[in-house]
C-alpha cells in the first residue's frame, strides 16, 4: 500500500517560558530562561531548590473550576495545550468522520501530584477516605481519554509511556497510524507535571537533578560544568492529518512529518548505551524511514538534558550517524530554557522544531560558558540564529533505554 503524506496543521504548548505556542516560541527565540526558585512547595529541607515551572496559568478560567478540580495537573496542562492545537488547526469536528480521528497522547509519569496528596490524606484520615477521582486522576492515559471525550474522537486512543521519549513516540506513532491508512486525523503530544516533593525527592536521590541554585547555570546542556537536569513541567499538542485531508479543507500547514525511528538500547534502566549506540541507530532508522541522506539534515533539536552522560553520549551518537556532516549541523537544546519536561519534552520540542523550519530560525542553547571536548558540536550557543532550514530532526532518549527520533520537513506548498 502506498504510504500517505502526513502534515502538522495545529499546535499548542504550555511551557515554563510561555503559556501559548506563540509566547513559548518567542521566548525560545529570544533565549529566555524558564528556570527559577521552586514555588509549588517548601524546599527548605530539600537539596534541589530550582525548577522550570509553568507560570501565571489560570487553569480554572481555561477549563472550568469544577472540571479542573477532577484532573491532575498533568491532565490540566494537556487539555489546555490540546485546546490550543485544535483551535489552531481550524478543524470542525461536526464535519469529520469521528471514527477516523484519534488520539495518541503521552505522559512519562502521570498524576504524581495526586498520588502525593492522596497519600497524605490517607495517612491522616484512613485510606478509604481518598477521593473517588484519585484513580482516574493518576493514570497516565487519562489525558488522552479526556481529549477523546472532549472532541468526540472515536478512533484509536492511546498513551505511550516511554519515560522521556514519550512525547516523540506519541508523535511518531500517530504519524505512522495516519501514514498507513488507519486515520485521517490524530491529536498527539505529551504532558508532565512532576514538580512535587515526592517526585523531586526521587530524582534527587538517584542523582539525576542538578543541585545548582543559580537559575542561569542550572540547565546548561553540553557545558563542561553541567551537573544534572532541571525538572520542568508543561505540555505540547500537535494535530496531524493526511496531506489530502488538509488540502481539502484549506488548512494551514506548518511542516511535513517524513520519518520516524524508535528502538531500545536494551542496556540499562537509566544509563545510556556506551557511545550512544542506540540513539545513533535510532536516528539512522528515522533517516532511512524518511528516505533521506544524513547530509540532508540542517538542524537537530537535541535531547540535550544537561547531564554529563546524556550530552556526551548524544554527541557521539550524532557523530556516528552523520559522520563528517556532524560538523556542519546546528544542534541546540531548548531544555536549556524549558528544563526537562520528561514525557512532554518531545512534544514541545517538535513544536519548536516545526516553527524553526517554518521561520528559518534556530533557537539557542543558553547558559553556555565552558566548552567540553566531549561535546564538540555547533550547539548554537547563547544566541539564536537565522538559517535556511529544509529538514530537521528531533531526538528523545528515555530511562529504560527508549530512543525516539522524528524527522520534519519545511512546508513549501
């Protein structure tokens, strides 16, 4: 069967640097740092004092007080991003075949805030006293389920849970679902809200988070002084559809999705495979799926977490996959601004990558001061750059050895 072309027609984003796609992208272009002191709880007795929080978001006004009360924060952020994407797409669901519209929307962890709150209540009042909404609020697939109900999308509805690769896997799986003929329209992306004492304590004890208290030097991908990632929260949503469907309804097209790779290191529960071998193979798989050569890629939105192991291994993986062309690639990490959004990271970074292609502008890796010989790429340090971009790749690498890469192409009509 002939593979169908798939395009992005709607996008939404709620991030630590903006509560809409437009605001987030403007901040990313300007190199705005979204990291700051944690305000969601008292950090007095905790080692990690900074995170990248979503700021000044009136959830009740956007979703309704009654409805938002019955959702964990990750679902709230997810639905707000999805509402943005659906409005942006211009889809009229009254005119759609709802059985041919679906949702693949991810979260790496799910309702962590609800878990912590429920445990505290149960400890004090007995566990039979916890909210009847607790279970629906914590399960990771509930954002996807809420979206399907909200927009009456009756096709496939699923939630990919692959840690920090979740958002990219959701986008890639939705791309394949449409390309292979199972749907005309898919809403996809990822959300995360894990800036809670319990989640932060867990990541701190495993030495994943930086304990640096200077917001400007906390999330510093590829810098020799990097010491761990900064936890972020947020959500990204994208509307994908067949090119034929988009053209028939006169939709605006942001970019075309042309390739997807997904594999596993099968090496360690948290550590990257030596030399980034799995990530390299994943990127090569994505290029092959897109039918392009390494030399065709102009820009990579890197996973770039600001951990010593990830950034050096990802650099090696890029050299392995792209060979001499790696020296000509622009490779930036927007996590330098947003922190690490875990299951939402790939979705938000896909939004940024699509806009980079559309506008011909590469967002920077901010906070960069001290070069690391193990990270010898053009990371677009500190200041964004105008560039003639045709094809870009976005990487996501998750605990458990999960790797995902998506290839986007500039839409030129």
